[in-house]
């Protein structure tokens, strides 16, 4: 606590605290850029936001042994302090409602407010998963209709709705594959994952107990078909292929890969998190794919980020459908829908591998995704893919003269544009470009992923950015890239205008500070 700050409000830890900025203020705030300490640093146990009545009776005797001896060390704040605390913190955040969020592989598109309106209808928002089925038939109908759209859009046989994220969907698909091999009496132990796959693929395969082997990428950023074929055999349970892949490219050999894998008795898992690029244009079911997750929180515009809820339904081929997890939604002959739980599974889904979640999945995400699909219609969804691909190619072609585009010669990209650090002068890196973008008022792109490219920068503008919005972004990206090429030293310490200067990200991840100041004393 310093003399200027008797209340414990600490000055800005950016420029001012480092003594780097002669324009530091006494409050630590700069203009409308407001600092905010931890609630533990401004709160005290004697402050309250609400007044509770004194209890009329003494605590129950049976609880006596369980009562804590000391009050918990929680910060007390008044109501206005609480509101300001969180509002101030929220202003330090960056979100899709503030500007483009060009994180490659994340599909951070605008979430139409109509989705929210529908998800908040009491009939969806206020129901409970343990209610008797006949009181929630509307909700079950939403799950069925959404599943039906996903099956139609993907051209697959059926869908498992319960997985709660893309990676969870991958696990679901691999558990189906395992169950299928076991049902055939020939368990297999290895899963092949190309270099151009998303990082969750090898992680999921390992988590599911498989040995993971990598398949190289060709020089043009695609799966090496011959290398893959050469490795197929009776120990290979399947392959996991990201399509469009993490280089932002479509895998044109998908059908040939699938046929070869099937011939060798394996199954094909397709990571469909990037479905945004091909929705309405390509049906994965036509490409010899057996299982694919679809991230509702990407393609179908349900909010994500900050660890928020995800939803990764998995579409399945006829070969894997019998092994899908419970519960499943079934439409009866009379047109009604019902959720099949354990009790009825022996009849409806005798070979199910089991359950992945306590209930049926992320209901709020289902409602939002179906709203999004119905409001776009089949033609609107096709346009989503077309515009997403157009926007990414716009970024690729307007920046490839200032940033190296390693696969620029491989033809048009899909929904994301990939650049590398090749050609940046000695001492300048991808990180400098990302931090420079923060000063320009943009959230950086995905950096250092995919690993097939050195110093990767993966930009996914999504279809919801306008031409004017893209031009603003491209102007900033070009400006930052040009500063790096010109050796502008100030870029190496960017950001200069953000609430914090460049952080030691390794230390922040490896040695996070999990105590507050009062606790250290
Ligand atoms: C986002 C993503 C995943 C993982 O999805 P989560 O919902 O974050 O688990 C997997 N693969 C690809 C290609 C992705 O873009």
C-alpha cells in the first residue's frame, strides 16, 4: 500500500508501475482505461452487499460439529463496489461484440441475438433435465430436429447429441470405433493422425488408450496419401483427419483415404470442427467418413470462449451408428419423440458403448444452434460457407506480399489464411506481429499453430465480418507486418497502449501467482 493510495488501490502495473511512463496518474487509471485490483485487495470482512435477518433459532444441534470455527476469509464488498468491480474488469476484456476475433481454428463469428431470445424463452430456459418426458416434449423435439439437420447437412446416418465439446466428440467417435472393433472380435491398438490434424486429435486418441502414430504432410500442406496407405494394417483402428485441415486447406484425397482405411478394416474419424468452411457445400457422408464431430459453438454460432459451454454432436456412419452413446432421441411411428435412456436401450440401442454425460447434452446450445439454422435456412447456410471462404481468401491475397503465405501457391484457402514468420528480419517474430495488433485495437490471430509451419499465424475472419471491417483489419495487419520488415524496434516491446505491457507468458503459465497480496503477509 503506498501513501498516494491509502485505500489499497494499486497503481497501474503497466507503464506507470515500471516507471516507464512519465504521464502516469496518481490513481493508476489513464483516461477511461480503468485499473482494477482484486476483490480481495479492496474488500474487507465487515462490508456487506446485502443485509440478512438475524437467525431466529440457534443452528441445529446436529450441525454443531460441522460449523467452522472461523469466518471464511472472503472479501466483503458493498453492492456498488461489486457492480463496479466486475464492470471495470469486463471493460478490460475483448470480445466478438467489440471487434473481429480472428483466431484461426476457433470460428469466432457473430452470435445473432435472436438465438439468445429463443434460448431464454421460459419453456426452454426454466425446465429441468429430470422432469418427466411428457412435460418437456418441446425440448426433446428441439434435440431431434437439430440432430436431423446435422444428419442431413453431413449426409451421415445418425447423430450422438450429448458430447459437450469438440474434443469430447472426438472421444465419443473413438469409443464408437473401439466398440465396433470389439464387437467384431478384433480389438486394434493404433490410431494414425496426420501432422496437419488439430492438436486435440492425438490427445484424444491417447486418452482413449490408443497408440498414436503421425503421418507426414506433403509440401503443399495436405495428408501424404501414400505414406498413410503404407502404414495401414491389422493393428490400425482408424485415422483421425481434420478437414478442412489446420493449414486451412481442403483434403481432396478424403475419399481415397477412407476407402483405403476401410479396406484395411479401420474406421475414419473426421475432425469436423471446421465445418463452417464447407457447410451446405460438401457432405462428409459422401467421403467415406465414419464419425465426425460438429462444433455447435463454432459453425452454428453458439457463444464460446473463456471456457464457456461447448457442444460437439457426433454424426456417425451406418457402421458406427449402433454403438452410439445414450441417451438417444427417437421419433416414434405416431410422430412423437422420446429420449431413450438406459432402461429402454436394450431394445433400441443394444450395442451402445454407454454414456458420456449425465443428461442429454447442452440444451441451451441446442436451442441456439437450431434457431441459427432455421433462421438461415439451407440457402443461408451454404452462403455462410461461401462468405467465410471468400473472406479468408481476401485476407490471404491482400497480405501475402507483406507476410509469407506458405501454401499460397496451393490454390485458394478454405475458411482461414495461414502465414509464417519466414522473411521477418533477425530478432522479429510472430509474437511481435500479434502484440502489434493489440496496439492496433485487434485481438491477435492464432499464433504458433499449426505446428507444420514455423512461426505460424492463422487468421480466420469468419463470414460475419463486412468488407469494410476486413479492410480495417488488413490495413492494421499490413502496417504491423511492414513495421516488422522494416526492423521497427518499438514493435519488439509492443503492446504499448494496452492496460499491460508485454507479459512473460511462459512464466504466467508455468508459475502462476495464485495468492493475493494480503495472503502473502
Ligand atoms: C476447436 C477445435 C477442436 C476442439 O473443439 P473444443 O470444443 O474446443 O473441444 C478440435 N478440432 C479443431 C479443428 C478445432 O478447430
